[in-house]
C-alpha cells in the first residue's frame, strides 16, 4: 500500500471515531437529567403544620396541564402553581382530571381561599361543560392537593405557607 493511501485510510478512521463519539455522547447526554429537569421534579413546602412535596408548574404549558391525567397523588404530595404575574385573579378547571382535589389559593404566603373536594369530571366531558373554579380575590400561587387534605391537616384561611 502506498503512503498516501495509508494516510487517507487513517484520516477516515479518525473521522469515523470522531463522528461515532459525538453520536454516542449525544445519546448518553439525552438520558441524563439536566438541572432544569431535576428542579421541576419536586420541592418541599409547608402549609400550616403539614409538610408537602410539590411539583412546580411555572411555565404556561405546565400551568395549563397541571395535574391533568394524574391518576394518583401520595398523601403529602401536590402541585404548586407559580404564576409569573402575581396578584391576579385566577380561574381553574378540571380538564382531563382523574382525581378529586382541594385547591388552595395563596396570597402573600397565606391561604386566602380553599375549594374543597373539587370532583374530577366524567371522562369525555366537553371543555364547554367543565365547571370553573375562580379565586375570590387576586392571588400569587395556587396549590392542588388530594381532596380532604385541607380538613385532615386543619388548613384554613389564614394558614401560613
């Protein structure tokens, strides 16, 4: 084999190793959660004396989806809706909800309203027929927890978050 052919073959081999290395690194990286994913998983909060692990809904897409299609929440689990614009009235609905919940409305880190045991709608309920659940005043956050959580943990209007 001539020296030029060996150089070309060596160059091609190096190029192939580099290409496969980039592909492999890309595949491995996509399987490792990044900091954003980890931050969205859950955080600890306290409502009154009750500790909770909550998932955060911060983006418009996360807020719109909420707990839709969630079949089960552990006893001290929930979702905290973190609105970009604070101090506004909000309206929730139960689109695609599978479980009943308490909706806890929060302003200035205090509970200002609780909608207890909000039922999941019948599967297939048209959007136009879904009941709306408005806050009765401007709020900063909303918290969704299992139905009965508020009563079980003696959460009332005025409880601190």
